[in-house]
């Protein structure tokens, strides 16, 4: 019983020592607040519009062609195990392509005949 109480007391003392971080010295706190954090990414988040962020989430990568921002991604070719094609376009072109694709799908679904034939 004494052993269990001793172990619990040791673990409890260790937990409080871990929970309290050491207080910084005055020189450490002055240097950490004086320097701003460095950005690790190549792009700043302010330069990316919400529309561009959506494209990045869909798997598009930013490329520069003739000074223009172009987003590209590699897509599989239907009917081929090895074939892939690269789809590129500006933000507006890709959004228009997606809009037309959605429209075609909705039109096809609306014009479907009833499977029972009635």
C-alpha cells in the first residue's frame, strides 16, 4: 500500500512539473516579441483569393504562363489505365467549365425517361 501511495505521489509531482512551463528570462521575452514570425510558404495568404483557394483544394496547382496565373491539374483519361491529361486554365475559365458541366448533368438528369416506361 505504501508503494502505491509513493508511486501516485511521484506521478502527481511529475505532472505538475510538466504542466508548468518555465518562465522566460527578461532577455528571452524581449527577443521573442521583437521579431515577427517568418513565413514558411512561398505565397502569402493575403495574395490568394477565396476562389483561388477553392481551386487549390480541388487539386489545382498554380503555374505562371506568359505572366498570367494559370491553375493546372492532371486528370485521368477515361478508358485508359495509363493515360493522363493536364487541364489548365484561369480561375474564370475553370469556374465556367465547372458551371457548364453542372448544367449538362442537370439537363441530362431532368430529361431522363421513367425506367418503368410510363
